C-alpha cells in the first residue's frame, strides 16, 4: 500500500512528509519509518485513505467518518478484484477432488488501523534490512517490499456471514469473524494440532485446495470461507523435516517455508509474528 502526497504522485523522489527535503527510501514514499508514522498521525483516520482531513476534523469526508465509526470491516470486491482473486483461487486449486461448485461471493477485508499500521511498520523494517525490492525471486521477477506475497488460509465459520449481509458476528468460536475484526493470533504451544509440523505459528498455503482442508462450519452454513492474505515472508527458512518445537524461525530468518518432500506433500508458509499478515479478501464458496 502506497502513501502518496499529491505533489509527488508522478515519480516519488522526495519524502512525502510535508516539509522534509530528504530523498525517499528506494521503493517507498518516505525517507524513514518515523516520517511515515508522523504522516499516519495527520492523515484521514480511515485505514485505507491517505488524504489529509478537513480542517478541525479527523476525516477527509463525511462518508469516511461514517465508515470508520461504524466499523465497516467488509465490502464487496469490485469487478477487477473479483476476477483477480477468483482467477488466483481457481488456478491454485490443484486437487481433482473435491471440486468447487461455485464461488458465491468475494469480500474485501478492511483491517482495523492498528493491524494495518503494525503490518506496514513490519514490512518497512524487513525491507530496510533485506532490500527485497531490488532482488529477484526464483521466477526472475523483482520481489515486493518485505517479500510480501499472497497466501491462502482456511478456517472455521460459526455464523452466516455474507449470505444475507456482511455484518460480522460476536461468537468467540467464529474464527472467520475474529480474524476480520482482530486479525490473526498465535496458537499456544500446548494447543498445537497434529498437522502443525513447524510449531506454534500461523499457517498458510499457496495452494487453495490445501487451505480448503481447514475450512469448516460449526453450524448449518453450507458455504466454506477462505482468506486470501498478504503475508510478509522476508527471508524464509526452507525446511522439510518437522520442527514441532518452533516458536520462531532460526536466527537470521523471518518465516519458515515448508518444502514438498517425502514428509510433506504440499507447500506451507509459517510466520511467528502477527505483524507479518493482514487478511485481504474473503472467498465464500461451495
């Protein structure tokens, strides 16, 4: 997500904090994290807006004030977003059974300010240490800042979110709604499942049909719910053998990449910090 001052929209060369003469950090709009945080303090309070507020208020418009105060966590994905996410979901469905009957709805998730800000701060920290935007991945393409990538995450639903309306529930057992309102939480070491090969982390997959195995309903809802998340991989530690005692990656790494091999039939991405992920979209399907 870019934070752009109108005077630097064409080609960002200078820090976008008004009054700062320094050059922006390569690939960013600010010279350092402090200036980015200062700008966050003065901009419109709606998480997704980077305009300056109307004088004497915290918002650039009445509509943004209403959206902020009513905590509108979800919105219908626009046509371009729906096509992009649906194409990704279908392309990454690698198993012949079960088959997807239809995608009912795709919703854009709007993380609360604190969740988004800590993600941006973590991304910038990783980027300043790793300079990922100047490196190429295994496909020969330049990486995103912080090595940010899209991954799937399947979980439990305990309401009928998205069927009649897009209002989240308050059930503590509804993992879908808790991720939307509070983002992800790390599991305790004593609460690990048998499939958590790499310890007490948050698990994702690049294969949608693998994430589907972890989608379930605690009520009569016939649909499944899967998140598409933005995850900061940084420098991933590639492992194929179990490390069930892990509570963090090995020194010098930011995440774990479970590699396909004799003991793992699909890829996994594991992070051990809630700062490294934001839910971006929610796919409702059957």
